[in-house]
């Protein structure tokens, strides 16, 4: 409290936040709203430090503090490397603790729900197939020509007056080979980086594997126990509708930009203040008839992630082994960690950390119609076109439009024509995450472009990424 008295302006800000929260959502939800900043900070700092190996002070200043608004000045954190955990406090009034659980990544500890899934390596953790050759050696691959190098210069350039784009990695694959890559200081080809909603596209691939194995039908009612009561309006919702964001469930809206408004969003509460995220999503009411409304909400993918867990074995360890043996190993992923909540459900919404080269390998799978470099079919025939096919309800809702777990330029809408005019080929589609995370697949050019960073420029650094695409195509 001494610190608060010395910093009365910030204390007043905190009081104002509390008053505003109470007025907007009621006293019962105030604790949940107050928990979002501390849980967000502890989780992200834990993952950056113990999964990504990043320098925590720099990561906090670049990727956490700017998102917290006034609360960023009040938040304090402690990195405990011996215990492998991070503790955060908001002016000494609200605390959070995130733990590192080995290959399960980091998670926030909720009262009465502290669980650890990692019990040491076992025979099941050993690779089930011979590893693929790496995309390149350990050294950074220089751009193949001056034009590509100049394109990278533009993508990493910063405006002295801001806002910053904090580009951390770019990898370009052409005809299956790295023709150039670049990394920010402190980042290497082996550094895992947060993909945010690019993770949703990996969830797409895991569903595809279940479909290929005959365990899931995308057009039958989703196996959600909470919806099974006769007469429940959610009972007819299909996995396809969840994947295309047209389920109609009344959850939050995940396309908000960072700021005060996100504190009151149900999606934000689920991601950062819920021990069992899919249970929260499953108890959301029905907002619209299934298939009638496009609404981008992480709740859809929390439910799909639970379906994956249940069909992959029913617990965290079985699910991790399924994901590793069926997807990560066949693709040759070397530095990927998908995190889990306290219920043992993978966080298939926004919490996959992987190196830029791993993200490039993932894009290459979709460039090659679901077949790995080793010739193994991972995705069912036709799945890539299904994923990139426009969801009509998404037209006009965003600068890009949605397919099934991917954003797409395939369509004849005004937004698609604008993207094509800006230099994106008409068959392009992409995994896309907040703050400018992109794994762009362009079949007509046999090209995959990965860009990862934490941009604060408008529209997830879209203009700069469109320029990178244009200039890369010209260079090659």
C-alpha cells in the first residue's frame, strides 16, 4: 500500500477501472475482470521464458505491457527459474501464478485446480517415425537475391514515431526450400514463438486426422455432452459450423484489439480466467440459429479442442502423444509446444508456440494438399480446398474472410478483390494470428511466407504483409 500512496495517479486509475468494471458487468464479475491482466501476464511471461527461451523483461515491455493499458504500470512480476513459474500482482491486490509443465507448456494455476500432467519421458514419447531432414542447417539462410533482402528490410523497418511492428521472424519457402529468412535479435531458427490464432489452423489439421481415421464426421452433431438434452437448441451444431465460426453460440468476440474493452469480453475471460475453458464454452447460450451468423469466437475452438482430446484418448497425455505422433513428427516439427488447460484440453485456440521454420513446415503441408515431404498423407483428399473455401456468412466482416480454420482470399467479395489488387494471388489462404502472425500459402506460386511478431500497426500489420507478399513474388 505504500507503493500505492506514492503513485496515487496510478492508484486512482485502478480505482476507476474497478468502478467502471462494476458498473458494466456487476460486482459478481468484477473479480473475473480484475483477474484478466494478471493471468494474461503470468501465462505469457511463463511461456515466453520457459517455452520460448525469450528474455522476459524485453518480452514484457514489447508484448505484454502495451496490452494492459493503465494496468500495465501497476503490474509487477517475478520470474522463479528454480520452480519454473511466474507470479504476477496488480498493485498488490490481485495475484496470479503460472507454472511450466514440461512439454505441456505453461498454464495459470487456479485455486483448487493445480495439476501437472508431465510425469517424465516414456516410451510413448519416442518418435514413431524416422525424422525428416531439416529445412536447412542451423545457420540462418540468407535471401537468395538482393530484391528479397530488400523485401525483408521493409518488413523489419520501424517508423521512428511508431506504432512499432516488432517483427521477430520471416521465413520464405519456394518449391519446398527456404530461399531466405531473417530473425530479430534474440531469436533464432530454433526459437519457439507464439502463434496466437494461427493455432486454430493447427486445430483444423487435428480434426482432419480424426476425419481421416473415421473417428469424426464434420457434418453430424458435435459430441458435446452439455448439448445432448432433447430440445437443446445447440444440439444440432456441427463441428463444421464450429470450425467456420457459424455455430451461433453466444460467447464473446475475439476480434477485439487489445485495450480496456477486452476486459469485459467472454472470450477473454475464458482464455485467461478459466481452469476448464471448454466447459465455459459449452455452457454458453445460443445467440443465433446454427449457420445463420458468422461470429469469430475462441469458444468454438475450445469446444473443438475438447472433441480432439476426447477422441484422441480422453486425457492430456494421450492427446499430446496423438498430436505428436500424428502431426508434429510427420511434419518434422522440431520446436513446437501446444499448451493445455487444467482440464487436460489442448489450448487449440491461441496457445501453440513453434519456431518460424515449424510454422513454414505447417504451411508446406497445406501447399502440398495434405501430404508430407516424406510422402505420407496427413489430411484427407480435398481437405485443403475445404479449409480454404469461403464461408459466405463471413463476407464483409473483416479485411480477410474466413474459410474453415483459415482466412482466405478465395471468393469474389469486395474484400477479396481488394486483397488481390494489393498483390495477394487469388488462390491465397493463411493461418493468421493477432498482431501480425501469418503463415501464408500461395499454391499458384508454390510459395509459403511466414511472418511472426507483435505488431501494434493497424489491422495486424496487413499493409506491410501485403507489401512483403508482392515484393517476395517479384523477387522470385
